[in-house]
C-alpha cells in the first residue's frame, strides 16, 4: 500500500501509483469511463433515473449546497467537536472480509478526536465514521436530494454520511435501491458492475449482495468471469454526483481523507430477482441458504458481522420474506426504524 501524504487540513492523495481502474485494465479487465451528462442538467438525470439506463456522473447539481461550503475538517471540529461518536478505527487495508467482527473496530471518541485521526492515520489502518443518518449530525438544509429526485410518496428514502481517512474501502456490493452518491470533500474512486452481470461479481454463497472479489487485486484465475464483462470506473471530487441504479454493484475507495453523502430512494429490488440469481448460482448457494434459513431464521442465532456493515444472510432474508412478504425487511436502510 502507498503512504499517506498529508499537509495541514487539505485532503492528501494516496501514493499508490495506480487507480483501481488502471490496475483492473492491467489485469485484462474491460473498464469504461462512467457516462457524464451536461453540467446542471437535472432533467437528464431524471430521465436516466426513470429508465435506469446505467450509472451516470453529474456536475453542477449541488453547487448551492451548504455541505460543499461547510463540511470541511476545520468546520467539523468547530461545529461538532465535542459531540461523541462511534467510529471504526484501525480497519484492515487488505482482504474482502473483516478479520474480526465489526464490533472489534468500534471506538467512541469526540468528533475532534475522530477528525484528527482521520487526517493523520496511514492507509494501513483506515478509520471511518460511516453509515450515519445525515440528519443526526448535519443540518438538512445543507443538502437537497429532493430537488434532484422528488420523493414518489410510496417508498421510503434514506440519506447517510460517510467520513473517513484515505484508504477506506466499501468492497464490491449491491444495494437494494437507486442511489445518488455525492462527494463533498476529498476524492474517491468508484468502480461499478451492472446487476445483469451479478454472476461475474461472485457473490458469497451465504450472501447475495456482497462479492468475494477484491477489485484492487483482481484474480482472473480464481474468478474468470471477470474477464467477460465490462466495468465502469470514475474518480469523484467535490461536487460530483453519481447515480447508481438499484442492484448495480459498486466498489468505493477513498483516495484521500474524504466526506461523502448518499441518498437511497425508489422501489427496492424484489424477491423474484434475487431468487432468479440464486437459481443460476448453483448448489453451494442453495445449501448455504437452507443452512442460514434454519440457523438464523428458525433458530434465531446471531449472525457474525464480518462484512462492512453486514447485511443479513440470504437464508435469513428468505425467512423474513416468507414471514412478512419482504425479502429486505432487515436490509433496507430506508425502512422505518
């Protein structure tokens, strides 16, 4: 891994030589740039959302947001410094699964202490204040996703913030809902894969929404289907807004200390699509689903949290679907608490 180059409060780039997209191309994978729409063209974004025609990068749509002006480390210290938060500290810099249960990495500290750690830690031990509901920390007037994609009145929405050091990684995974991801401060690399190519993501046998593949070190011998599909890659900076259709696989890595916010909205991926994917993945997946249906569904055994903010296993989700009609009851971040 590269070293963190840090000067003052400015975001420092990782000195790792290559972006994930470049490493993937060097390994023989097809990686395309994410399509861009004209700056400030909200109608083009809404058309893309309506037909789910793939990921798209937008600029100029968040220019008036207070977040772009005030969500810097210095402002975070000034406005929220005494607030106590629980962050993930000393995270691994390699591997797909956490070596230990996620609770092992949780640490309570003040916001000032977290920001100082975020700016000074090395990429070998990243820290993350992640998956927090935005309104719990920030003024909702600082961001306005409703002006971009008006609420349909039928499906719950959710907005989360992600604040972390260089080297934080959300490994390749798939979300239930359409997603608007905005980079506020610093830089992140995002790599995407269409839902239709889910077999090439090599989901874990016990979890259909998390991939076994580390796109930072792609292994075509172990995962040959990687070479038969196309990926998209984009490097995001302040003000960039990325639309990811529901189900779209994505890998997110912080090149610098970083502040991001995302918004889930719309109708979630339904049970039928997951069952079709499960059917084509084969017996190992069926056995894991049955095992977890019994163990974590019928017997209510606690599941380990070795993924980054672990979703429930496929078997547990199927158990929930049969009982409540909702395959994603415990996995939809926008569901009422």
